[in-house]
C-alpha cells in the first residue's frame, strides 16, 4: 500500500563540506556555510511539525561525512546524490520513492517562508484523482517547492533544475495536461537582494510562524556581520 504523502527536502548544492561549498555572493566560506545550514535547520524544524508525513532529506554526496548529528538525529530518512546533476538525482529519487507515495512535495533548501499549514494546503491541492501540480512561488521569478500526485518523467527531465525559475517551469508545465495550483509569498535565497529581503521579512513578528527564535538568532549573526550590505 502506498504511503499517503512524502516531503523531500532537496539540497540545491553542498551545504556542510566547507572545502567544497560554493560561496554565497561576497560571503566568506564560514558565513556561507552558516547561511546554508541555518536555512536547512529552519526546514528541519518546520517539517518535523508535519507529524505523520514521510520525510526524506536529500543531500549532496560530498556532504556525506559532514552531516551534523542534529540533522541525522531527526526522523527523516537521508539520501545522498549528485546535486550538480539534478535530473540524475531526481531519477534516483523517482526509482526509490515517488511510486511509494500518493503525493510528493519537493522543497528546495535555499527557500524559506512556508509554514506547516502551507504544507498541508499543498497536499490538499494534490488530493484529487486527476494529475495535479502545485508550485510554491518565491518572489517574482523563483521556486520554493513543487508538488505532484503523478510523476511525469518527460516533464521533470525538461525542467532546468539549476535555474529554478518560475516562468521557465510554468512554460514547461503548461505543455502537459495537469491541474496547476500556484501558492505564493515564499522566499528563495540565492543572491544579495534576497538576503536583504530576508532581513526585512524576519524583522516582522509574523515571521515567527515560519522561523523559530533560535533560527532567527542564527540569521541575526549574519545580518550583524554583513550589515553594510543591508543598506
């Protein structure tokens, strides 16, 4: 019998192996690592609130010996692959997991802003007989997550996963017969402008619904270090 729903947290690049991670804009390696790992910890805290949903954290294989105990000690299954070749990684995920769940949700590790209720809403939108896709839009052009109730390999191989561009994804999805739902108001942190937006958003008390005080403090250290960039 299929499990009802599975959430996949997909690392967009190496996060924990400091010798091999890519720097975030003008950040040094240590603060780039701090940014990426803080985003990951935020995902973990939100996703572990979802209760009975299956969780799979998908990391780059270069992180295999560097995953901290606070991540390994959770209730998520851990999968390693090549984030530099996302179609290959997704094919492995498809072969191992996608057929085991009725509904699947891929959340990208550089995103933030969704709550437990947003996750539930995404799965509610997928809970129909016909093929459906739900996109979590981040800002004007990026993607926080994508969910589906039927894995269309042709569609997924056609997507430029390294760009995670909303307009590009929309153009690909529109070529296939799916019910499409778009959810918005999320963030994707991939450039300095996004870092500035994160600073503004986390200053709002509403942000505590998707980012705990402990993770807030981790981000605050980054804001203090790079305060000149926030002007």
